[in-house]
C-alpha cells in the first residue's frame, strides 16, 4: 500500500486522539477543581485562575494538532 494513502488515516488519528485526550484532561481537571473547592471554599478564587489557564493549555494543544492535521490533509507535504 502506498504511504500517501495512509495520510487521511493519520490525520484522523491525530485529530481524534487529540480531542479525546483534551476532553479527558478537561474533565479530570474540572472534577478535581470541584472536589478541591468543596473541601476548601476559601481556595476557590486562587484555583479558578489556574484552572482556566490549564484548560487553555489543554485546548491549545488540541487546536495545534488539528491545525497540523488539516495542513497535512490539504497540502500533503509527503507527496513526491
């Protein structure tokens, strides 16, 4: 099988696994934040800024992977 024919499969894996990892990370982060804020309500404000920062980092990694995957799908730099 030609390697060029596997590019859509690789792009699908890149986007799909990135989305799954980002969703799992945000879900775990949110559940731990809610648990921590229920235990210590006075720490809710300082933790909230860190939670939003980390959610942005997690989503940023997914968006970068999606951009690279779509670049491979449209421009296909591996085509000879």
